[in-house]
């Protein structure tokens, strides 16, 4: 297993990850909503809609926390 060197590691970017998660959750919400609107009340579709809503809220909190932490860091450096 090659995990690469420490110098070539890509830093974790929580903002980008949260935005990607928001976009994915939005797409899943739209797809499930269209299926429900067309009359498909399969429990799996309803569950996917609920799961996408929870994922969206969680990613929004991550984005909010990263923005707050960035603000705090800038306040400390000022």
C-alpha cells in the first residue's frame, strides 16, 4: 500500500468538501422529489429524500463552522 510522502500530501479542504456535499444532497433531493411528485411513494425514495435533507443540513453546518473558524483565526491575527 502506497500512501505517498508527507510532502506531497494534499491538505484537507473542509469548505470544498462541504460545498461538494451540499451539491450532492441537492441533486439527490431534486431526484427524489421528482419521483415522489410523479407518484412513486416507494419507501426507499422517501428515505433517500430524508437522508439527503439531513446530509444537506450537516454539510451546511460544516460550512458554517469553517467560516466561523476562519473568522476567529483572522481575529487572532489582527
